[in-house]
């Protein structure tokens, strides 16, 4: 583990050849239908060392909520899908038509207001993905395909646990209010999901208590404006949480380079990015996953 708590795992040498072998016999949708054991069998066959590397990723993801795998041929969708399916079952990013992999790439072709925030060049404040859904995905995987400049577009990572513990000690009233199901969350800009839910939850498993969050600043603000406004005390608790999340003292910043794959627990670690500067080329693939029963947290 590095100083900022990010476990870095080096992918084994044979992964490029393994990608070709996996591409020959499998499709992304086929991989998404496999059991975890079957994905392990395929990985063992094409690249035995990959199983150990991914087990380390899985452990760090479970223990710390994040892990970085380096040296991955990220151009291979099927290999990425297989690795994600092993760590946590893939869930479709969109249902109709079913799509498992989204590109996070600035697209300058159309009116920026028509595009999701991730397809623009603007900074993204730390958030959890799909926060207006009943069940946001457990995992998020960001695989870097291209990133051609030295600055701009850095990933911002914010762990929930220290913020929650700090809030519990310094502002117990806000800490309690954030756990009440009073916060309207509106999916922006698509407007296709909305939920009223707690922002903070405490999950208990195997005797361990952990905090989890659903949070997207602009989605809660839109919900409070367009759905229903909670009590002033709830609004104040939200503002308190929001100002902490925007405070860079909680941030870790990592610039993804091609071949790096960042695995995040979408409920325990918020992600954002700094603005993508100038005309630089940056292309990430994004996949979503869920916990395998009995694996992880
Ligand atoms: O561009 C990034 O680094 C993150 C994008 C993002 O948050 C997302 O696609 O959900
Ligand atoms: Fe995101």
C-alpha cells in the first residue's frame, strides 16, 4: 500500500497474449453471464498469474475500497470484462440496449448541454455513480486507454470513512440527520431516475461497521429544488457534508496513465476529476460491478 492508501498491483507479463486468447473464445455479454468460478478457470488457463493479481485487487477493494492495477492491455473490452467479472459481477451501464462498457471521452461534436458531464472537459466534483438509482452499482472500474498530457484530468478520490468519523465526532446532529431517508436525489442531466433516500448509511458485516454514501452534489440540489425540500436542519446537514467533500484536505489525486485500471467501491470512495485541459486526448472505459455473494463487503 502506498502512502495515500492506494494499493498498486502490477499485472503479469502474459496479459497481452491472454487478451488475444480471451477475445477468440468470448464476448463481453458472454463473460457477463459467467460465474465467478468460471471466470477464474478462464483466467487460469490463459494467464495463471492473473488470478493472484486480481485476488490482491479484490482484497484491497474489500479492505480499503480501492485498488489500482497497472500494465493492463485496456484496449481489450473482453479482457476488461473478464477481470471485472472476476472481481465483482458486471452490471450493465445501460439496459436497452444492454451495454457493459461506456467510454468517458470528451466529445466536442455536439452541444455540451446535451452531453453527460463525463463527456465534457469540465472538472467533476467527487460523487458516487448512479446515485439516483435504488441500487447504485457497488463497484466502479475506470480503465485508462489514453491520456496524452501531463496535467489536467487527474482523478480525485475521496474516502468516506474518515469524513464520516470526523462528522460523527464534530457534528453529531448532522451525522444523524444524513442517515435519515429525507434527501431527494434527481438524476441530472437525463432526469430519468429520482429517489428520496439517506445520503449516509452504516453497513455492518462480520462485526465491522463501515460507512457508505450516495452523493452527487448537483443531483441533491436539483432534487431539493424540483422534488421536495427537506427540513432546514437536513439542508444544513447536506451543506456540511458537501463542504467537507469539496475540501481538498480529504482528497487523494492520481493521474491515470494508459494501462492503469482503477477499481473503486462506489459507496465507500467518491470519485471526481480535474478539468481536462486544452485539446488533450483522454479516453477511459467505465464498467460497473456488484459484490459477489460472500466476496468483498
Ligand atoms: O473522467 C473521469 O475520470 C471520471 C468520470 C466519471 O466520474 C464517470 O464517468 O462517472
Ligand atoms: Fe462518475
